[in-house]
C-alpha cells in the first residue's frame, strides 16, 4: 500500500512538472498593467497577427503612444481609427493602477460647417439615443468623431473586445454616413 502511495506521488509530481500548453496566443488577453505602452503593444500584436491590420505607432506627446489604423472608404472621405489606453482606476492612495480603459476613436475626416451644425447635431443626437455604447459628436475642430471605451478590470479581458469595438465603430460610421451626408446638403 505504501509503495502504491509513493508511486502515485512520484507520478503526480512528474505530471505536474510537464509544461501546460494552452491554445491561446500570448497576446489574446489584456491585463491591467502599470504602463500603457505594454497594453498597446499587446493590442497591436493581436490585431496584426489575427486580422493582418496595418497599424502605425504614433506619439501624442513624449512617452504617450497610440495606434493608428487607416481606412479607405469608397463613398466618403478616408478616415482613421486611433487606439489608446489610459488608467481608469487607481488604489485609494493613487500609487497603483487597478483598471485601464482602451479608447477607440474613429476620426471621420468630415468637417461640419457652422451653417450645417444644427442639422448634423440632430443626426448625431438621434444616433446617441439609440446606440448606448458609442458616442458620436462634433469635436472642437468641427470634425465628426465616434468613440468607444473598453474597460479592463483586474481579471483581464480578451483582446478580441478591442477588435470588436473597432469593427463596430467602422460599421456604425458606415451606417450613419448617409444621414450625415443628407444633413450636410
């Protein structure tokens, strides 16, 4: 009996020593990190590996990087999607980041003239009432923008959620553009 227990213990130890192979890539899960560039590099790697998206790393200001994904559109101006991360929660003493958000911004490249602003705002406001996860607005430069925020808590989040947000923004702009174009006439 004692020999069986020892054999079982040795077998279990050998089994536990075998490395576990997962079916997930190293870039398929976002986790809360203290520096934002680490999370952006994971997103960039995942989107390139999984969807062959061509992205450019840009620097907004010293040490602050974001990703730019350009899109060519057939029936309206070319637009771009920017992906950035920032902290969304810290410990009470402010020394450690406990949650991060991924900010997905679609820059439409559509400038709204002052005389069309009210008509376009009516379209955007109607849109915002119907689409709760996306914010559509006219920025301070007069350009229409669409934003989507993905929050990453301590438990982590599949990187696929960033691609989902990116895809949904592009689809929403595709759906919204005809109404915007009519308002701009």
